């Protein structure tokens, strides 16, 4: 162990050694380190004593490396480069790698500013976005193909961190009134995939209102197009309602409960990139 300790290079001495090489002399190296020429000379003598060989030849005010100094130069640069890389990686906290985020179409409006800010602050992170239904996103998260999922909290998939609560509202066309039809036409997501659908049908059944599913789609854009054409009503959160749609007035259709928007994270220790994105989503979504 003692021999190993004696054979360890002092990185500070190597920095001084390279400074003398790069600046061409002891005086210039001293200025670069904001110290005295005598201190630089003493440091070089220490390194020469450790190696038992001279490292420089004096040429007037200039110096040039000896053969031993030439050989040491390449190693010194490699050692200091590796040291700097390790130090920056372990202490800078700058994340890298890949972060995979899933979000339904309903909540995509939260993301543009979040994604833009995240990519500006952490350019070394490869941020990948998947849009799908909440149920499908939770399956992907459990399978390990997503790191984060911002979803509607479902009774069958509890957990996660609730970031906000949104009221559910009945939505119809701005120029038509399908909600006044005796048998209410509905535009819904497929069965067993959407909390919105379950809440809407439960409210209708509880009040005895007749209904029929006129349109089924996995796409929020498709839902809004059908509703905008006056062919059906649907259930949404207010923040995603497009201009050609309107909220049905209270009392015309059964009251609906609120839903919880939750952020779920893949099991296991998160990467630094996942932690940073989690913080950003938490702050932005809760504030909107």
C-alpha cells in the first residue's frame, strides 16, 4: 500500500507542470496561477524529485521539456482531462440520457411550454413524448417503456401524485343542440379506456336519461369534430374545449364529478433527467 501511495501523481503538480510547458516559462506560469515564480520552481522540483529525473532545460528565460518531460506531458494531459470529466459528471448535476414521457391528447396543451423550457435547460437529455389514452399509458409505464405519465387518475390505477383536479362538463356544438334530443347522442372514447366515459354513463343511468353512443373514437380531435358538427355531445374538462364548442348549461344534463390529473413515475430509482422533468411538470401543471 505504501508503494502505491508513493506512486500517485499529485494533480496540482501536474497542472503547474503543464502551465510551464504551455506558457513557455516559470514566470508566465506563476502569473497564470496568481502565485510567485519561486513557488512554481518549488512545485516543479517536487515533481522532479518524485520522478527522480529533470523535467525542463533552461534556455535563457524560456524552458523546454527534457525527454522525461515530453513523456510526462501526454500522461499529465490525459490524467487532468479524465479528472475534469469525472468531476463535472459527478458534481455538475447536469442530466443526460433519455426521458420518456406519456400524456393523453386531453392534456397535451400543458406540454408546449414545459417541453420548450426543458429542452433549453437540459439539451443533453433526449426527451421522447408519447400520446395515448391514460389506460394505455399506465400499461406502458408498468412495462418500463415510459418513465413518466401524466394521466387521468383511474380507480383501477390508483397512486401517482395528484397535481390538480378538473371538473367534467357536458360539451355540445355552438350552433346545434343535440342535448335536447329525446335519446341523447354521445361521442365517447371506447369502453374500458376512459374515466370520462364511465362518469358520463353513470350520471345518465342514475338520472334515467336515455342515451345512445353515436360515435366512438380514440382521438380527441375526432370527438371534437363530431360534437362541433352537432351530431353528439361529449364530456371534457373545460381547459381543452375548442372555440366551436360550448359547455351545456347546468340543469340540462346530469351533474358530473371532477377528475384528478396525476403524474405517475416508473418504479425504481429515477434518473436526474426524470427528476428535473418531474419538478417542471409539477410546477407548471399545478400553476395553470
